[in-house]
């Protein structure tokens, strides 16, 4: 109830601003973890924070993210792991066995060229 109210009240925003429920939920999670929203890839709509400070930063971030994806591919089997690369962001989905017939799903999204400088949305 408390969390649902926080999400609904956050999603209204101001007159000129609307926030999707998933971003509102992310804000509630960041607040609960005392994590500055601006430190995450999708923390705000400020263009300055969604663009790497230099081409070198972008290249370094893309190389680090590619190395991590390669490591994840080596760890997980094909049915447990998938990567969807879009023009602006990348989504990684991991489905782990949980009990006899269930799976626990984890989705990680980050802005291309910004991770690991900015934290992903999980």
C-alpha cells in the first residue's frame, strides 16, 4: 500500500511532466536504497547525463559492457540468458531455475555507451 501510493503519486509528476510507472517504481527503489537517481542510466531526462563526456568514455564504456556480456554468455546457458541491443539501450534477461518448476527472472537495462559509468536499471 505505501509503495503503491508512492508509485502512483510519483507517476503524476507536475503539469508538464509525466513519468511511466516503471520509472516511478525505479525512483521508489532508488530512494529506498539511498541511491541518487542521477547515478543511474535512466535516472533523469537530462541530456547531459545520457551522453558520455567524451568519445573515449563512450568507447571505454562500450568495451566494458561488451566484456561483461561475453562473461555472462560464458556463465549462462542459451535458454537462461538473452541480450537485446537497441539503438539507445541494451536489455539483458537472465532466467534462473527457482524450485522445481519455476524460474526467477532478472532484467537489466542500461543506456548504450553510459554503463558502467552510470548504473543500470534492474
